[in-house]
């Protein structure tokens, strides 16, 4: 952008607060017995809804089902006002308090923070502007960029996300917190044709705790590189304890094929690019698998090779 | 769409004259549907045209306006749900005002039909009583806090087994319970358990919050 502009009255975007938004906000608030929380939830819901209706008018889709602001247990335990834009990330839509104070959560991953001034008497809200990131818990309203620039911000992020996908670092610790990088979908969805068997056997009665197991799958986009061969890379992650994470990696054929291509190799490399584990498919293998264990923060990569073509996925535990 | 008069830095132009609005409309349509540029001009257009739109005190005004903005975005260039905007026929504000007034009329007629139904179903005092409101006033389902507490108790045995290494007392059950409102601060929990709040917070983030989130997702809100 070659010009900058503060959130003056001229730059604010006034957006309607619809009956549907009010109804949802009231319904959410009724679910909370404590008046302070009910009011917080009501205002956060309105702020999120107003931004959602703005984005949807522009044709930008949002996903409430995975937004914590729509989750009653998250509303109860935290001051949440997030809105997920699929393929881009999580926005924060904060209602501005009467004194012009806008408080934002720190230490959470957000792709932008939008300040929303609710004027409920007039039945409308002002989208005052946004900032891509914050350093302080108080959002300086004079630092806001105008909403005119907001679509460009989202498009740049989406471009970035697409460009990074090949070399993206996948953070498994984030998986254990319930966040997944784009491209990693539920293993059951991608591999609907397989009956799923867990990679880790529950150790019968001696299991000290029920570990949280996460499994996600990624279609390795080998179309261009390996002809018609498409494979699914499936990772199953289990937190054994504070310092150890169990990882199961499998490769499956996709597109209704029964067998992996012969000679498909998968290698696990550590942070120094030393090969730690390797497996190779024979003529009629349904899948390949490797198991290993690592510490939180430890990097590794998985290299999938067929002939002279190879794809690397980078991870950090 | 036809070619435009002259280009200038769109951010600097803040007037909302009919000519300027028409220029923004044409500019928006030079870019393809769904592009950042198109969305930028649409945002600007919405922001500037608003003060030229019809305004009244109808309870449905904001809903009609929301529909008007959707109509603008969908039909300015391509005409996805109606005939596309023609700058030779009307100014942007005139075009939108016509649509806005029709929507207000629709809402008013729907409300009248609704009132007629309510009165016939609920007798003479039905004029101001909202049936939906009356039904919603007696929710049998306890608030979410109680539902979370019940869920926590039901899973207590399992959640107690999930704990900070060497600290069986600092477990999933205990931390979720303490962080329910009115929640204990991390500092208070650090003092009580003798474990740094960073460890507690990180354990909560990894082991407690995802379970709580999963429960909340499955549970949803009571619908009225």
C-alpha cells in the first residue's frame, strides 16, 4: 500500500446488525448463567457476526463450526471472538468498549485483528479497521488500517499459504492443541475406503492414562511428478508424556488403488538430515508404516521417493 | 462494462458524489469476481454510498440493508441474482434505493402476515406477545457451566489419570475444574501446586483445552 490512513470517521465501514445476529447473540448469552460472561459472549458474538456478514457479502466464506467463538465451552472459559476463514486462518473480531478501549488476547495465533464498535441503539456496527498483528493487549485505535485494505490482506495471506504449502513446516505440538495446518485433513475423510485401525495399541489395563491421539492425512500432490500415482501420507500423533511424543507414519495408495507403487520409499530424517528410518514398498504392499518417538520441539522430515522424484514434508514435534 | 474515464489513487478519493460512486462501480467491475481488487472497490463503494441510501425506523431496516449489500456485490458487474447494474440508467444510490425499499416492503408484509397468524392463534392479547419469546422463556436445559461440570464429573476417573509428570494431583480434571468461572488465576495455581504457571498453562493448553473444545463442539448451544 502506498498510502496510509488512520481510522477516522471517514474510513470506518458501517455495517448492519441484523435480527439474526441479535437472535444468535441472545441465544448464546442465555446459555451462560453468570451475567458478566453472558454479556461478554453477547457482545463478542455480535462483533463476530457483523464481520462474518461483511465477509460473506464480499463472497469470502467463513467457518463458524471451527471458531471458538461459536463453542459454548470455549465461550465459558475464555474471552473468545475468533472467526475462521478457511484456507487463510483465524481472525480476531474484538468489540470496542465504550471508552474506546479494545482489548485483544495475546499469545494466540491470529491472521488479523478487527476492531468493531457496536452501536446497538442505532442497530449498526462500525468496522473501525484492522491490524495484521499485535504486540500489546490494548489495540491502538489510531494504528488501524482501513477496512478497504482488508480484502487485500486476506488475499496476500491466502497466496502466502498456497506458496508455502510445499515447504511448510507442520507443527505437531499444535495438532495436540487441536490446530491443523491447511492440507492436513481427517484421515477418515481422505481414506474413507479403509477400515481404520489405530496405530497404537492401547496397553490394556496397564495404560497409565488415556493418551490424546490425533491422526491427520495429507494427499501428496504427486500428480505432476509421479504420473498418476497419488498417495496419502498419514500421521498419527500421541502424547505419551510431557517429554515424549509417539509418531506413526503411514503411506496409503489413493484413488481406489489397492497397492502402493512398487519401489516407493519413505525415509525419516532428523534435524541434521541423517536418515533414521526407512521403508520401501514391494510389488503388492497395501501400505508402508514407520513408528518412532521424539521430544517436543524436535524437527524431522519425511521424504517420499519414487524413482528419481522425491517429496519432502518438514515437521517439528 | 465499459472502459473508464481516468484512474487515480482510489484511497485518496473520499467524496461520495454520484460521479465518484459510478466511477468506483465501474472500477470494481474491471477486476474479476472474487479478486482482492474487486472486493476492495466494493468495500469502498459500500462505505461511501451508505449516506445516500434511504433510511427509516423500520425494525427490519438493518436486515433489508444487509440484503442490499449482498445484492450490490452480486449484481454490480455480473448480475448473479438480477439484471446487472447499468450506469447509464441510474446512479448507484438510485439503483440500491429501489432494491432497499422493495426489501423493506417485503419485510413489512411478512411481519403483517405473521401478526395476523399470531392473533388468530393466541387470541386478543396476542398483539404484542411474541410466541417464540414465550416458548424460549422456560429452558429446561441447564446452562453450559453445569453441563461442563456434569461432563467433567462423568469423566473424572479418566481425566484424573492425565497429569503433569510426577504430579498426579495436577491433572486434567483438577485444572479444568479450577479454570471454570470464577476461575483461579495461573499465579494462584502456581502458588498452590508449587509448579510454575508456564508448565500449568502449557499442560492446560495441550491436554485440557482440546478436550473442552471437543466437548463444546459436540454439545453446541441450547436452541430456543
